[in-house]
C-alpha cells in the first residue's frame, strides 16, 4: 500500500519524455485506503470499471477532493447511465448507438457533459464490445452532430494474447483520419508501446496498485 505512491512515481519518471500524457490510475478492486495516499500525493485521474463499485468508493471522495477526475473504463450498461453521471468525468467505453442515445438524454437532464471516448473493436472480436472501424466515421458524426456528445477521443483494448503494436498503430491512423486528438490505450504491460503511437491517456492499474487477487 505504501508502495502505491512509489510505483506511481516510477511510471511517471519512465514516461517523462512524453508530454501531455494523462495517467489514469486504475483502482478497481482496491479499497479507498490504498487509493488515498496517491490522492494526497496530488494525483487526480483515477479509473474504475464498475459503476456500483465506483459509487461506493468515490461519491464521498469526490466531495472531499473536488479536483478529482473519475474515469469509467469498463462496460456501461444503459440502465446504469443515470448513476454514472455526474460521478464519472470521463467515459472510455462508448460502444453502441443505444448507449450514446442514453448518455445524450442523461447529460441533458443532469446538465453535465462527460468527456467521452469511442471504444473501437479493432480485433473484430465477437466477445468484445466496441464500434467496428468501418462504422466509426458515421457513428462519430451522429454522436457529435445529433446527440451533442462531447467526444474527445478513441479507446481500444487490444486482444490480450496478441502483440499490441499493430493495433496501436491503427489507432494512431484512425485518430488522424477523424481528427480526434485523444487516444486512450496502453495498460500496465504495454503503455510504453502505446505512447510510441501517440496515446494521450494510459490506463495503468496493477503496476501502480499491485496485482489483483
Ligand atoms: C483493468 C483495466 C486496465 C488496467 O489494467 P492493468 O493491466 O492492471 O494495468 C486498463 N483498462 C481497462 C479497460 C481495464 O479493465
């Protein structure tokens, strides 16, 4: 637990040559007492993958530390959108039109617009969520023009058993084609590779907080 701050500083040091990179410290499964040292260290960006766990851990933390930014990195069910806003400042997992429509309604109701990444299914993996590459442009246009979503970037989760570099490369190309600047990619095992291909948000969990179970 005391190592959390040390681990974080090592990651920060390691990536210091890359400018304008946000480290999303992924604290899923870890209790608040493991997270607090890093908050007190001044870090502001944290990631969770489940809405309910985030509500339990972060509702009062965000009251105590109003500068914290919470990122939803896991799948968002449409029936949980009402609990996700305004708790989450960033949503990395927009993966369907149905979800986009739901967020659009909810952000209107709450008068709070989260920053959103479109999750892309690069591996065409049937078990994984995300928008297919060939539908991305239309999806993006609909999200910004009709649904008024604040789309800031694209996100991917490459197949865990494959070399990620071709996927990261693809993401860089897509971001240039669409002219969307932010790219959420890279986890504990591959963030250095992701940064070579212009990742701007890396999602680092176990390297900071230790292994989960
Ligand atoms: C858990 C998780 C991470 C962090 O994984 P680590 O390998 O522990 O760094 C990043 N992104 C997503 C979507 C995750 O679910």
